[in-house]
C-alpha cells in the first residue's frame, strides 16, 4: 500500500490531483482510514503492533502529501511568473495605421526657425512684443502721427478703449517691437522679431492674421552698405540660390529714411526664383529715421541703424511654391502632410 500511495503522489501533476490522492488514502473511506478501522477486529496483541505500523504509515503519508503540495505550489507559482513575464527591452511595435500619428512642424514655424538660425549666425538675437499694442508703439513713435495717410494703409483692428484712454490696436506690423527693444536695451542692438500681425483684410492673398519678421540693427556708423550686405546675404541663404539677383528700389516708410523696397529676380511666367528677368517685391527696409531713434530714447547723432520687415507667409510661399495663402490656417491634414516637415 505504501508503494501504491507513493506512486500516486509522484503521479499527481497538480494540486487538484494531489487532493484526490489525499482523499483516496486518508479520506473517510480511504485506504489508510480503512486499515485503522479494521484494527478493531484484530485480537488485542496483534492490534497493538499492527496499530503502531498503520499509524507510522499514516504519518508518512501525511508528510509525503505535504511535501508534494509544497513542490506543486512552487511549480504553479513559477509557471504563473513565467506566463506573466514582460520583456521591457522589446522594441515597440510600429504604430498601427489607425493609431495616433506623430505631429509635424508647420511651414510658418519652420520658416521662423530658419530665420532665427540664419540671422542668429549673423549675430542677431530674437526679440518679442505683445500682439495688442498701444497706438503710440504701433504708430506715433514710428513717426506715423494721427491723420497721417499711412494709418489708412494699415486697415487696423481697434479694440474698445478703456475709460478715458485710447483704443488699443492689434499690431499691424512687427515694427512696434523696434521701439520696445530700443527703450529696453542700450545700443548696439541686433535683433529680429518674428511674430503675429493683424490687418482687416481678407482674400486669397491676405489674411486678417499673418506673420512678419522685423529686423533692427543699431550701432555707431551703421550705413546702407550694412543694410544691403545683410539683406543680400540673408535672401541668398534663405532661398538657397547663391547668385539670386537682388534689387534695392527707393520707396517710402514713415519710420525709415531713406527707405527701400527689396526685389528678387524671378520668372513671372514659371514662378521660378533666381532667373527669368522679372522682379518680385519681397520686403521693406531703410535707415531708421532720426525721429524714431529720438522717440525711443536714442541720440541720432551718436547712433545710426537700419530696419527691415517682411511677411513670413509670403517668403514661405515663394520658397516652397505654395500657391494659396488660406491653407496655412486651415489645419487640413492633406496640405500639412505635403508641406509640413517632420520635427
Ligand atoms: N513695417 C513695414 C510693413 O509692415 C515693413 C518695414 C519694416 C519697412 C521696417 C521698413 C523697415 O510694411
């Protein structure tokens, strides 16, 4: 019987099978229990010797059951740990087609980053100002007094005036940051100002909200040669055309004197930049007007400077051959996939 029970124990592959073995041996009608019950029928002397034997057997079976149970429990735990194991070093699965997609850099942001890098290499820092401006910063300090016709050119968005105060405006250009920068820091100054600008104008080539980048250089003995060299270098680097034709054309802005608009060479017929014999206006520039320097607390006899401003959408459209302004603001994924770049 002992050998039978040992064999059954060894063959019990799990805890449930083990319990069946226990019941068969030690249960109410188990084999060992049956032997114990049978003792009463034996004569007294035989009963004692036989009883001791059966009790030893019972103890052995109990210990063997306990040992086998411990082994099976340890095996069950090992199996569970193995089944639940995670390999954190596995490479991630490729994103499922319907899953979340990685974002990308909007063409406006990309151009701003390129401007910051290109001018950064020429020693320009980045300055910023508020979108909501006072009339003085946006106009008067820039030598655009009230009733000046240039104010009409700007299609200004006015906000409600505070009690007894003047109406704030959504800045119509980044030029007010010229004033803020000159008031905030001592010359020499070399900054660019990328940012949002606003004009009440809306068609295929105008948006009420658009972006400009301003440039301002103030130093001793700054002259038009510096202006021309800086802008020619910038335009050729930005458009990636080493011999891009650049033309300076006399113009007028109230805050620069003299003022120049800058044209680049292109083909009106094919839209290709750099050749074709036609001219395309690309930016406004000039020597900072002495009145503007004085308005911003800088002595125009000691310091000179130049400034320029251009539309970020416009240079982005020209560089990448983007035909329409409106999709810049529409978050159309097909357009973004075509023109946006990965980070
Ligand atoms: N502020 C001008 C505009 O919005 C551009 C400009 C900036 C011109 C600086 C000259 C100097 O058109």
